[in-house]
């Protein structure tokens, strides 16, 4: 017969189940593998995956190429708004509306209960906390894919897409991303993450599929 381990509290004497410690997050470093990293990453059917890194590091490119299931990309949201907004109107004026639309789309995607890949800009840690809570609620896991590229590479990526961020914003992203990379390298991903994977540009380019499987 299976028995649940129990203990008695010192103050009340009430017997309660012993809580099993949460498993330590898995950290995988796929950098410096000369493009010979895995071609496919598979996750559980209800898992959530966050892709983060510097602006221009290749997050949206990776998502468009490799994600076979639902995805929520803030860049897609901005592109839709840009297409129907007067060209002379500065993005800063309608950026709050783009963000609201992005988060509304993320909420709709989460309500389906399916696995979702989410583009995270990195400077909004509350989004990862939201996703961690949702993963726990659905009995699934939250996974972090972190693109670690040099600032010069990210800037070149911005130039290639014809859209950059201000020097001030880029400094914020650099500080936030550097702290996140250091934490993952130390085996301490953000709270709630079941796993974290570090990718450089060759490792990201080698990926051809990010999928959710039963």
C-alpha cells in the first residue's frame, strides 16, 4: 500500500502531508557548439516557452522559422499596427496600444490551455511571473530560451530589419539580459522556470523546430 509521508506540526499537532521539494530547474548551454546543436526542441503539450534576448538577437526570426504550434510575438503585433497606422505617426505615440494588444493576445492564447511560445522583450519580468503562475495552474512547466548574442550582433540585426531601439532602451536591455545570462549560467533561472536553455546565434540558426508533443 502506498503511504503519503506526513509530519506533525510543533504548535498544533495536526498531521499534514510532507511537501516534496520542487525539482531544481534544468539548465542547458548550447553555445559554442559550432552550429551542431539540436535541430528540434520538444516540450509538453501544455507547457509554456519564453524566448528572450537583446533586440535584434533573432527572437522573431527563430519563432517564425521553428515554432510549429501557437506563438505570441510582440513583433507580429507591432507589424499589424504599423500596417494600418499613418507612416508619419511616431511609434512612441501608439506603442502603449501595441503593448495592450500584445498582452490581450497573450491572454487569449493562454486561455486555450495549449502550449504557447511567447516572445519576451526581457525588460518586463512581470510577464514571466504571469506565465509561471499560468504554468503552475495548468500543471505544466515554464521553459526559458535565452539568446545570448554580442551587442554588436544585435545592433546589426536591428539594422537588417530596418528598425532599431534608442541608445537608452538598448542599454536597459543590455543590463537586463546580462543579469539574466549570469543567473542562468549560475544555475539560477528566474523563479518558476522548469528549464533554461542558452543559445548563441549558431545554435539558434541550427534550430528548425520547436514543438509541443504529448
